[in-house]
C-alpha cells in the first residue's frame, strides 16, 4: 500500500516489493487516504509489480530457451564427432556456427522462437552468398540435427520441424562419376587384407559407407547366408534395418578376415594402423581409395561410386525393384509404380547372380580362390602396403 511521507507536504510513496526486496518506488502528490492521488499510487504499484514479474519470467524463459539451444548444439556436435567422419563433423559444426550467429543477430532466444519465415531468410542468405547447393546442404544438416534433438534432448520441441516444410532450392544436378568395371577390378587387385575385404563388402552389398563401417559380427549370419545393414534414413533419427543375402565370395572373405584379424572385437572392420587406435571402428577412410586408385593407375572414385556401380549392375540384370532392394531406399519412385504393374520383380537370387556374374564378381571370386597364405599374412598386409588411415 502507498505510504504517506512528509516530503513535499505528506506525499504518497508507492513501493514495489518482491520476495521482501524493494524492486522499485515512486513518489506521488499528497492527498487523503484512498483519495484520487492515493488510488493512482496504488494502481501504479499493482501495474509496476506485474511488469517486473513478467520481465523476470521472460528473462527466465530466455535463459532457459537459450540454454536448450546450447545443449542441443553441443551434444549433437559431440555425437557427430564420435560417430561420423572428421569431414562431416567440420561441415556440421560450420552449419551450427552460422545458424547460431543468425539466431544471435535476430535475438532468437529459444528453439520455440524459430519460425519458418526466419529459416527461409537464413537459407536465402546462404544461397545468395554460397549458392543453392550449399544452402540445400545447410538445410539438410540442420534438419538432421533437429531430428536428433527430438529424440536425444529433454524438453526439445516435438512438433514437426519447420525447416522440413521448406523445399530445397532448385539447383543444377551434376553427373556423378561411376567407374567402369575394369577400373574397379584393378583397384581390387592392388588391395590387400582387410582393405580388400572391405571393398568387396561395398561391391556385394551396395551399402553406404557408414553401413559398412558400423558392421558388427552379429550383423553377419553365415548360417542363414545373409548380412544386416542399418541406416538412419527413416526420419526423426530412427534406425532402419534391412537384411540382404550374402554372396558366397563375400562370405568366404569375411570368414577369412574373422580368423586373420589381429584382435577379436565386435566390429567387423577395425583400425590397425597403430596401437593407440587398434581395433577401433572406422569413422572415415579418406586416404584408402585415393591411394589404391593411384596405385592401380585409374581415375579416382569414392565409396559411394561403388554403391552406384552395384546398383547399376543389379538394375541391368534384375530391374528397378532389385536395385531398390539392394540400395535400401525407403520410398519407391514413380517409375517403380510402372515396374510393379509390369510384374518386374526380382527375388534375392537375382541380387546374388547379378553381382556374382559381373566382371567384378568373377575377378573377386578368383582372388579369394587363393589360400589365405597366398593372400598374405596379417603381418604382411598390416605393414607398408596396407592403407589404414
């Protein structure tokens, strides 16, 4: 309540007290108790206290929202650094850095404050500076981070991500280089030990790089003749699993590696370049194919080119449905609707026949017809000739 004071002829002193602490005060003109002047002072007290409390709540929400943003970014980047290639980590870190700069410049204090128009503004700026391809990569990376946050961060908004409602920018598509079979064979011939087995895994499964790197021995069912591949392409960070038939040549190669590997660990492929990282799972192998391609005297191609080559081999032999099974795509294309209506289905044997009867398959079969002794001992392929970076 306003207090009468002697200053200025018994004026009224209005004070705002919160939790026993005076937060603000103001002197009003003198007058009788509960008169017009007193009522003005009283109304000021009520209104001012409400303003201060609302400001405190807003500040708390801002701090809480920004803390959630920081937690999301820090934990996601830590997850990426531990589970993905160094190149991928650097790219995602750059995206998060630019996004946080945008949030700071626009006084965005929490995830719940991020709107579709804001995201369009941010992506449009990236497009104007670095082009539509880079803007689309920023969109893809932020969407992946958002999906991860939904599952991993307590209190993270569970609503449909606003950035997912933004369509990618039109961009010119570039032809991907897919090597001829003879070049792949040359590379296989200069590979040794684990390197050769890993490349055969790519050729015979059409798997993504991460799917091969993450393989464990539980994923390889020799008795049933199948291999399990897992990805995170189902959306919202969900793990999707598919089983593929394992070709006998790949099965023989994996059995040989299981017996020849320097340490018995759960993961199929492991780092063996030095003792400090011995048996750890690969997150990248940036030097393997550049070195092998140079050694074989062929144009450089990457792991994903092997996936494309396997898909093209299976498509030519078994049609689109067989290639879709091999690639593990979640949705069928419009073309697949017509393929299905025409009855162009392929069973699992078509996958094995296509890959095994290709030039790569026949060359690989000839390579693994040799004894392990002829392929080289563990000590031989762990040394200079082997590429384990």
